[in-house]
């Protein structure tokens, strides 16, 4: 058994014991049991920091993780999921959603959880875990999907025959007195992000962005300029090969500084205005931050300086 996989197995034992005891174990008690299980399983001392960090991360983020499980598997109430499966999901989602992706790529987090399900769960556990984590992975935009040497070329070739779905969104700003504000939506995976949605038949991307912002945040926007596009692969059972390309065009747009009302779009639980100076403290997806939000702030700085 690989060293890190063994380490995750040890963490799982503690999570399972904590869960079956009614989550009454303190973090210190959990860390004590981690040492006991580590010795029992033959874990190396060098894996101690990894195990402790993963255990503490999973426990500290359990509330958010359980909300994600509930939304990703609505037909399975949390208390009806087998305890071992529930805790494999918690561990896998802790790594998928909150771990450093340079240390634990998304696909590694998913594959490791599936292996835990095969080793410790029932006959259908691995399929269930794969389904839930796969659904979350798609909602995240399939990070790291194209990673890996020669596979990248194959993916590019396959894309030529794939169906493309157009989406549009906007980084929305408003002015109030001497302050500039940006509007973002919050998703069920704990990230602030850019409001976006599918471009409907008969619309161009600008019209799609204007309508989407109105539906998701009840804001009437004026498009200022295009910020760029982002493409990623998504599952589509109706498309050839079961995949399609989603292409999102983002704009910088201005709105009156009025109250935001969150629409009924799935996967979102909040929407707010933020003063420009506080945006750097928000939890964004890395690609959205570097590719869209930072360029939006730079464009906004240029625009406001002119005015």
C-alpha cells in the first residue's frame, strides 16, 4: 500500500470512530487515536504531519463538506449514508475542495477516495463515492482535466468534434460616494465566484451576460468591455463521447449600487457587494482569480483613473 494511501486509511479510521461515537470526540482525542491507529497500521513517522493536517482539515470543514454532500446526493439523506461511506466522502471532499492542489491534484483526491471505498466499504461504495465526488468535480470545472504529457494532444484532437456550449458572465462593479464595489456570488463549495450562465437561443454573449446577471443577482448592468474567455470540458450524456466543451465569455460591467437579490440558480447560496479593497480576502477559484478577476480589477483601475 502506498505511503500516502496508508496515511489516508489511518485518518479514515479516526473519522469513522468519531462519527460512530456521535462526533463527541475532541480534536485532541482524535489526534491521540490517530497516533494509535498509525502505530497499528504501520504508518511511518514521516507521514505524521500529513495525517494530522488532513484529519484537522476534515474535522474543521465538516459542516461545509456535509452541505456539499447533501446537495450533490439529494436522494441520499446524510444520516442514511453508511458511516464508512460518509466519512470517505468527507475525507475526499476535504482534499478536493480545501487542500493545496499543487500537493493533492483533484484527480488524486478522487481516486484515493475511491480506493478507500473499495478497501473499506461495501460492494457499491466505490461507485457511490465516485458518483458524488465526480458530480462535485464537474461543478468545480474539472480542474486538472487536461494535465499530463501526451494525453493533452489527444484531448485537443478530440475537442475538434465536441459539441460547444456557450456561457456568459460578468464581473459587476458599482460606485457609491467615493467607494467602488464588486458583486460576486457564493457557491455551495465555499467559493466566491463570478455570476455566469448559459447563452440562450437568439442571444449573443453580451445579451446572455446581461440577462444572466439580472436573473442571478437582480442587477441591471451595462457592459463596459470584454475580459476574456475560459474553456473547459464537462460531462454530457447526450453528446458524442459523453463530453462537451463549455466556453465562457466574461465581461466587465457596471450596475447601480442597489441591493442584490439572489435568484434561484442551482448551486449558489449567497450574493453580495464587496468594497474593492476587501476583494483580496475572498476565497476564489484560482483560475477565476488569475484569468478574470485580477484583469477586471486592472481594467477597473484604468477606467476609474480616467474618470
